[in-house]
C-alpha cells in the first residue's frame, strides 16, 4: 500500500464504495474470504442492478459492496464479522478514525472525534472503543519471551481527594490516601522488541500478578526483570531466570537488569491520559491500555503499516506479525 496521510486518504476515499474497496484491500489483499464458511475459492462480486448502488430497507441508496459465496450461498461484505459490523457510521468515517488513532502519538479523545466527524458523543465513544477492542487482538496478542520487565503503577485519582483541592499549587496527597482512588495497572514490557501488555488489577497482590504473568508470558523462554517489591520477590514460576533491582537501595540498573522500560512506558501512558483523555474511568481503563500497548508495540513501524496491521485485527484474523527491530 502506498504511504498514507490524511490528504492521501481523503483523496482515496471519496465515496462509501471507495471506503469498502479500501477495506477489502486491507483485509483480503485481492482474495475475498467468505466469513461464513471460510471459503476463498468462489466468492464473487454482486454488481448492483443500476451499477452503483442498491436500495436499503428504508429506501435510501447504499454503496455497500456485496459479495456472494458460491460454496455456502451466503452474502457478505468486508464488514461482516468485524468491529464495523452493524453500525450506522459511514465506513469512510471509521477508516478516518482508525487512521487518526493509529497515527497520533498520544491518542485521540472521543470528544475530538465527535467534533471533527460530526458524530454524537455516544457514537464517537462507541467508535473509539470498538477500535481499541481490535487493537488488542491477534496478531498483537501473542506471548512475550526473552527479557521482560514486569512493573506496576497507579493511574488516576481525583483532585478533590487531595489536600489543597483544585488549586494545583497546593496539591499534595496524604500518604494514607495515596492509592485509595487510583487504579492499579501491571505492565509487561519486552526489552528486546518493546512490545507491551498491560492489565488493570483490582490490587497489586501475588495472585493478581501471577495471573497477568501466566496470561502473557512464555515463562521457560523468559528472563524476568522486576523491582524488589514483596509480591515480585515471591514470584516462583517456570521462568528461565528472575532478576531483581532494589530501588530502595538506590539501584535502578544493575548490569543488564533494569525496570526502566516499564517506568518510561508508565510516564508516557500518564502523559497521554492526562493530556488527551483527562479522566479515564476504572471500568474502561483496560481498553485505553490496549490502545497504548498497541501504539507502543508498533512504534517502530509507519502509520501506513500500523493501519494495515489494524486492518488485519478488525476481524480477529491472524497474520504473521513482523516484530519491530531490536532497540531501546
Ligand atoms: Zn461461504
């Protein structure tokens, strides 16, 4: 695919039919796949009777591109079975929002999408969250291995719970209330590829950490790096190796062992949440994390490649993902 930017995209997507074709290229790459039976053998395009559009149930004209599978005899479009399925939002709008979310460094707020694309607040929220859902699917959901840093942080917290109220110059948090209104997040960062998996946990405990590590790490193939927190000390897994740096003793890097990658990731994450989204509810934080993880994991590839990759994830289809080159 040629390099994408907002102008190239606007040029490419003049009509809804263009948008369908664009998505067909992204998802199928010239070879339509029947989402009902998986057949690639015989899907054929159904040309509308008037050559350009067909009537919908409500009588309006639709430029939806419809295919039919000769194996199972069912009809489908490139939207069938994807995050776009069954929404009234124009396909063009979806693609523009996908592009914005893939190309902006700190993410895009639902408010901004609402204003730019003339959607209702509710629809803008729905569109951005559906795209975040796709961001955590295969191929970006594989197990981490190699040198992996595990660390936790706390996100959020309301100003009114702080001493000094809304006056920023007087904000300070009483030690006993420090974590009360914050949400705990555990992140795993690959030191080789920079891939990240983050999860909200109800509290930082041995069991919760364990669950996150089990879900995302190929343990026998992993050298785990953590700080000296009690929960991490007690981790006994099938890890090839587990090294600890003791922050309490002023140690941040020892030889090759460090948790800096996670700390860096957390500071970016917090900057994005404060700057773009202002406040993220605990309930939805997992999806925002999926978005930040996606962007960080793919930070070495171009916007165009990132849109392509997401195009593969909208339907949950698997594809071999070329890992970014070594770095950091
Ligand atoms: Zn079929």
